[in-house]
C-alpha cells in the first residue's frame, strides 16, 4: 500500500501519560517504528515535541479521548500538522489491545492516508467555545435547581408551580421568601402576588395550602441561594461573551435574521463552527457534523431507518431549542409551517430535528455568502406542491394525446 506521509506519529492518549509511536523511513526502504511513553505534563510534552521535530515528523494523529487530547494537541500544533480522530473510525484487530499497539496502529493508518481528521477550530474560536459551553452548563444547573425546588414544594403539598408560570418570578419568590421566614397563612401569602398575578389570588390561596415545615424551609433557602449564585454567574458571563463576540458582530446580526435564532443561539453557531464555512465542503457535511442529518444504514440493497447521526451535542441542542421556539410562531413563516407540517406526519421529535437542519443549512449559506435570511413565506410548501401537481396533470394529459394550454384565473 502506498505511503502518503513519510514521517508520522500516532498517539494513544491517557490522563497521566501517553504513548507515541513514530514511523519514519529506515535503511533499505523499510519503515522504522520507535515508541515512547511520556507524561502529559507540559514539560514532558515539550520534550516529546522536540524529539518528533528533530526526526522531521510533519504530521501526528491522536484519538479524541475525553478532554485529555487537548494538552498534547495544543503542544504539537505549534510545529506540525495534527489530526484529531474519531475512535469509532479506526478499530484495530481484536485481541491485541495495548497502548503501544494502539499508537502503532494509528501511525500506520495515518501514513497510508486511511484516516480523516475531525474539525478543531483555531485558538480564538476555542476560547469562545469554552465560554458558550460553560454558559450552557450554568443554564442546565439553573434548570436542575428549579426542578428540585418544585419537587420539594410538591412534597409539602404546595402547588405554586401549577398557578405561577415559573417559581423564579417576582411574585413566586416573594411568596417563597415569606414561607421560609415562617408565614403559613395561605391568604396572607397569596396577597404577596404582584401585577397580573393578583387576578389569581383565589387559586393561589388554594395552591399555598399545605404542610410546609422548618425542614422544607431549610431546603428552599439552600436551593434559592444556589439559584441566585447561578443567575449572578450567568449575568457576569453574558457580559464577558458580549465583549468576546465583538469581532463577529456582523455574523451575529446575520444569523439573528433567521426565525427562532436569538443572540445565544447565534453565539453558539459561531463558537462551534468558527463562522468559517470554507472548512465544510457543503451544507450537508455541516449538518452531518452537527448531528441534525439522518444516518444511512443499507444492507443487501435495503435501507433501514437509522435515526439522527451523532454529532456536535452543543450545537445540536441549541438548534433543536431554536426549532422549538419556531414551533410557537404558529405558521407565520416558512420554518414554522414546515414544523407544523412535519409534526402532523412524523411527530414532534422528527419535526424539530428537520427544522434544526433547515436552520443550520440557512446559516451555512448566509455565513458563506454574507447575506441575510430570505423568508420564503408560510405558503411556500403549499405553492411548490401545487405547481408540482399541475405539472404531473399536464404530463398525464399530454401522454393521452392532448395539447394543454394553461390559462391562470385572474
């Protein structure tokens, strides 16, 4: 088999150490392998990098093992081309599994060009990714704490969440604070409602009748304290993100012209894709990488449903969330009409993934061509189907020997 890369290195990554196999030309035209095991500390990685550089290694490859790949990847990318690999794409022969064998196997596949690298963004985009992913984790923490608070209130037979839209509204927080301080009269608690919540005072009186005790009060105080800390961290992080995304203001404005895409979704799209669409050969490649394209499973000439492919979970989650907000627009644009049409035929889950796919494809061409979103209209699908139906009827009449002249109704 032809050797495409003469001087390569394959790395098997661990948390505390890694095994690197270097393959270079040897005497008599043979390939020579040399393997070392090194620590993953910064100084040890620098020694490994210098060793590979001295032997003229031009390309290295490693599996994406948890987050342990980052330190050796960042160290080596300064002096050579580095490929990050999907472990599922390079299964070795079973029964010969060791770190040394894994590193050697990666090096052999790499030198023959049998591997395909994953997308790793440049350092500037990696910093944005770290910020947006941390925000996503904080939002998950906020949701989990709110759920814990609701479950605790259910244990006390307090049905506040059945009347209030959220347990974090001003009215709900005032009632919870009074409960924690010892107020147990449901009428007095219901009178703390503010604004539009005051029309629900009779329902609140019933919902706040329960057996909230001192133990519930301690738990509620602890949960609300954690919620306040998370909210403060989110507010601080949003300010940091606003400054960090300043160089991509034009792209952010373009993406927010897509229905359902707000500032947070637009920031995630830029942070995960790098806003450089030249890295993806086509919109289909981008959709498959993000995990919003259907998989293909074919055997013996028969195709079976394979579900959505695994992809970038951070981008996938935000796109599906944007599709959910589109669904609430009730047929006012093309995407909401697509969601309603597919929900009736295939169900809510498939509809959201399909709309997420449409959002990402639109983002691909908008970022590639630097153009805003062009709305097709809620009736575009119906018009397209009517035109196709008209062409089928005309073709059928022509096959029967008729000449068809269409005269549209004024």
